[in-house]
């Protein structure tokens, strides 16, 4: 068939973090892509993921639900449901939930082997 792999939601790898969960159904780790990492990030109200960068890949982040402040380098950009940002490899960035409810973000990286460095 044309589909290589279907990953059911019940099988998604979930990293539980104090700021909110990070889950990824597609990457090299579950062996269902050699080209991309795709997943979802959840941020609790008032919480942020740590400032970081990805030296080996671009990131595209779309807000599915909620309101966040996306910090890219020295820029702060308020993002709401439906907004999308493209972050170039090596750019320090951070997302902070500035809304009253949990934020849900779709994330995609241009490598199945995403590297992350604290910034």
C-alpha cells in the first residue's frame, strides 16, 4: 500500500513535563519516519517550555487551542488558535501559555532526528 505506517493515538510516545505534556507519533524513535518529527505540545496555563534551540532542523508550530506568547530570539509574538510560526534551525525560542486554559500546539520538525539544546 501507499501508507508506510499508521500510529494510533493510544501508541503515541508521551513525555510528561511539569509545564505540560509533549507527544510525538512520528519520528525516527518509533521507526515510522526518516524525514520528519511530528507531534503535539500541551502547555498548562501560565507555564512555558524551557528556552531552547534545534541546531539540526527547522520547526513549524501551529496553535490548535489556546493563546501563547512565542518568543523567538528577541521577538515576542502573541499567537492564537490557527496561527502558525516557522522557526529556523539554531534560533532560540520558547512558548508560554498566556491564556486561562490549556494550550495545544501542533509541532513539526524538518528532521526525524531532532536535536534540542537549552538556550
